[in-house]
């Protein structure tokens, strides 16, 4: 698109002293004549571009416009590139890779060494799906349907393991923790819902357009966080001190003389709370509240029951 090309040209001019028309034409795979037309349009938009003649000639922004010319510093660009590269480790998105290459092209040749050093010093690798091709395919389908405001039908597995089919209006893709979620309006529930992408087993674009609703995922998630929280008091054994220190803040932890830790923390009560507590196995005890202690005991009993009586494996 011409507007995208003109914006990219403007950013390049803001970050470089001058650029030859032929270099721009090669960069954007258009004719030199097209570049001249783009430059004229940028001038009309109020950005003063001048032409320099001679062997080292080209286009540049007027000297008295220099105060506003540095939109992004090198540090800004390095930080943006690190973030984009980190996100793209999980997506493998071609458009995102193109954006990364465009920003890289703005880095002066003499500064590429600094850029590579920055990547060595700061590396972001999200990889929430361990490179799953199926999840990447689902992500790209959802991304496309969001951009085009197209209804999709999904087959979804909820927290109870039930397989559900929903027709939704996809609105926002959200990365929370190490997992991607789809914020959408569910036609069957007539309400907004959040679907974890790893639980979407299949997806189909229906081809029917919808009018995007005004509600933001921030409003929805904010309301979800307003649910009454449960105040937990947990005792952890000293054997897993490192794990406890990784997960909880120091002010939430009280260390006893024997090395055990008392953790006081508040969470909205749901299945995640139960499963998180159970993940610590025999190294955690719920001291309060009583009803959570009872729930964990019942779940632990069910686990024990699954392993009784002992099953004798035949050697035959």
C-alpha cells in the first residue's frame, strides 16, 4: 500500500541524513518515478524534504527540522526489535518478520554490531506452544478473522475436559503469562468469553461478517479480577524453598526456624488455585481457609483412590 510505503520512507528519512532515490526504489521494489511521487506527497503533508544533487545526493529532511527528526533512538529500536523477535519465536508470523526487517534497515550500518550485542545481552523467548504447527495455524486463522471481522466456529475443550462447539466474534488475541488467549463474544452464551488457544481443537471461518463491539478485553479481564479473593495461608517445606522464592514475593513469605515457609497470598478462587496448590505435592499444606483445606484433601483422596488397590502387572 502506498501509505505504508510513504510512512516507511518518512521514518527512514528521520533516522538518516540522506537516501538516494534508487536505494528507496530498490528497497520498496518500485520505480524511481514512484519514489519521486511519494516524496512530493510527503512534502505536501508538511514534512520538508529537500533534494541533494551530485554523487552523494539523495533526499533528506531540512536541517531546521532536525529537532523533531529523531522519532526513535537506537536504544528504542533495539528494545522494540528484542520484543518483536521474542513474540515471533512463538508465532513464526511472516508479517511480523517483515516488520522486524524494516526496523533493522533503519539501523545505520556502523551500529549493527551494537544491535547484535544488544540481542546477546537481552533475549526474549516466549515459546508457549513449543513450536506446535497446529497452534500456529489456529493463531493465524484467528488473527485473520479479527482483522476482517469474520465469525468463526471453534471446537473447544473446557477446564472440565468437555468438548464444546461455539460460534464467536473474535476480538482480541492476548498473551498472558506463557499462554495465548482469545477474547471474543460468544453467540451461544450471548456474552463475552476468554478462550485459551491451546484448548481450541479446531477452528473454521464462517465467512459471515460482524460489527465489532465496543467492549475491550481490558474491561472484561478487569471485571474478572474484581471477583472476591480468598486469603490463603500455606505452609511449604524447606525442600522446595527455591521454587517458592521464584513464585512468591518476599513480603509474602515468612521463614520459620526449621526452614519451612509460611506464605500469605490472595487469589480469586477457582480451579487454578486448587491445581496450583496440588502441583506442590507433599511439600505444601493449606493452613487456612478451612474450606480450601477441605477441597484439597478431597482432591488428594481421589488421587490416592485411583492408585488403590495396587495393580499387579503380569510378567507373562
